């Protein structure tokens, strides 16, 4: 595996920490800025909306740039808005910095995924995808719990400063390890412009990919819905102290890392099976967490299992999508990023609605189970349509 692929995973670690860390900070942000828990949860949704809109827009805007230049630009914007977010006393400004930071993160993700799979042969594309996505899971294991600890001891702003500082070394790493040219050969080659944008869009909006994109969005919506409100669930329903929150987040991240590792090894050959079994298990797992949320031992057992299932299934879906979207080299990574984060936007929003309706702190977890049920319906409808048409589906 080229070292540059691991460098991309390192950069994604810093950005993934930012995307996920609010799950351990919502109470302190709400108290400091004088807003509700649901409003604090919308900071996660704002980030996800920026990712959804930014993935295709940033991929198109940077398609003529050498990949290294595009990655450095997006990383620079990401660092700048986190410094602004750490300094602002305004909820509105913080919301805006989350959105702009997400635009930069989306651009980085879109270029990084495409760059990673372009550096390796077909038999290693799943592993290359797993290395990049693995940066997010390491963020869940290390970065997100560390952010929760920083927030508990020095306030939520310390976590924003930490993300900015951790991002800085990746500048040098990208400069040293990633080729400067678009193709990775040091030359700004025109290969990325050979296919017209509308041709790529035709591939991405075709009947083969639409169900995969929708399924991916629903699976991630379920993950982010419950995860965004995990801290109040643990402290107000499960009865665990605030000191348990970083440990629980680390457990989720450890499970996520294992899930990505397994998916990276087998997704190229067994994507359909991994997705199908993972989705059924997630629907059952979120339901089980909602039912047993008042039992600390059950919750601490389920959290890493759900992390494994959520990220293993998500990685298999991304691998399948990138394989199906080979005819859209510029926008394939962007479409995966957009679908992933459409769910990340809808999930916390739906969970916040359930909280505001007075349904209790278990309600977001029940919403996650419902979203997984809908994902199974979409996937089942796709399989039924293929069976009726008599077309053999290849993953």
C-alpha cells in the first residue's frame, strides 16, 4: 500500500475528530451558548449539510487542480474555520463555521477517496478505501474521547483548538508524500477532464446507483442519529457519570475500527453479504439499545458492537459504490461523501425532533432503528426489481 494512502488517512483522522466530537460536547455547548440540546445537535447536522453540498461542488471546482494542491487548500480552510469557531461567542457564527468547515472537509474527502483508489490495483481498492475511512474510526477511538475529556476539563472550545493543532502536521506530510500531479505522476495531466461532467452525472443518477446511494444515506442517518445524542442518553437514562462518556465513545470507535478493518479485507469479494447481514444486525442492534438503555452493562456491550456494524456496513457500501461508479472518476468519491453525510444531516435533525417532542432520551435510538428498517425496505425493493427484470447484479 503506498505511504501516501496512509497520509490521507491521517488527515481524515483530524477531520473525522471534528465531525464526530460534538457527540460528547452537546451539553456543554448548549449550556455555554444558552441553546437547547436539539440546537446543539443541529451543529452536527450543519456540518453534514455542508458535506452533502460541498462534496460534488468542491470536486467539480477542483477537478482541474493537481490533487496535492486541492488537498492542501481544503485542509487550510478547515484549520482556519476551526480557529474561528474556537473564538466565537455566537451560536450563529459557530453554526456558520461548521458549515464552511464541512465544505472544506467534503472537498478533501472527495479528492482523497479518488486519489487513494487510483494509486492501487483493483484487488487493493477495498483496502485503500478502508485506510482512508479508517482515519474516521481512529478518530472515534482516540480523537472523539480526547475531545470529550478536553471539553470536560477546559470547555468545548479546547476541543476545537486541538483539532486545528492536530491538522497542522498533515500539511507537511501531504507535501512530502503525495505526488503533485493529478494522476500522481508529478504532472498536471488532463485525464480528469476527459469525461464530461454530465456524462458522470448520468452514471451517478442511473437506476443501478440510486438505491445504493439512498441505502448509504439511511444507514449513516441511523448511525449519526443515535451517536449525536449518546452523551445525554448515557448520563440521563443509563445513569452513568460524565466520566464514562469518553470511555463509551472510545468503545464505539474501537468497534468502528474493527468493522472497517474487516470490511476492507472482505468487501471486494463479499460486499453484498456484508451489506445485507450488517443492515439486518443494525436494525436489531439499535432496537436492543433503545430497549436496554437503562442497563449500564448492556449499553456498554452494545456500543462497540454497533460501532463495528455501522462502520463495517458503511465501508462495504462505499466500496460497492466506487466499483459501480467507475464511469464517474471525478464525482464517484463526491457521491459517496454526499450520501454518507446526507444521512449525517438527517439523523441528528430527526433525533432532535424526537427530543423536542418530549419522547425522552431513548427516542433518537428508536429513530435510528426506524431508519434502518427503511434502509432494508429500499434494499429489498432494489433486489426485487432486479429479480423481476431478470438482470444479474454484480457487485
